[in-house]
């Protein structure tokens, strides 16, 4: 599946392997990823798409705001990712 803006992804490589992130933008080779903690919305991490695994294309408020280019706070990102991580653990 192609990775697009506002998708939730899991890092497969590097120090952040296994962590969930939102994609703030992508250019086809690289994605800018944020999580509201180490990688804040104003300082995203640039990561190759091949080092990311697609998790979910959601439709909650944070997903819509990112997709439409509205202002998103770091606390909104943290809260949304915590909810997605929690629901992911319940499914396993």
C-alpha cells in the first residue's frame, strides 16, 4: 500500500524502530514523520519509505486536520497515537 500524508506508520529501522508515527508529508521516496514527542510537528524526521510500514489510514479528527493542512498540536499527535497504539495491542 502506498504511504500518504496523515497515514499512521511504524518505523522498521533505526533507533525509533517499532514506534508509531504520523506522516506529515511525502515526496515518493522520503516521508516526514512526526509523533509529538521526540519528533515534533515543527521538526519532523526525514525517513525513507522503505523503512516504514503502513499501519492505518484513519479518519479521526487528527488525521483529517493533518490531511487538510490545518494546524495540529504536538499534544493532539501524542494523544491520537497513544489511542492507536492501545487499540493495536488489544487486537493482538
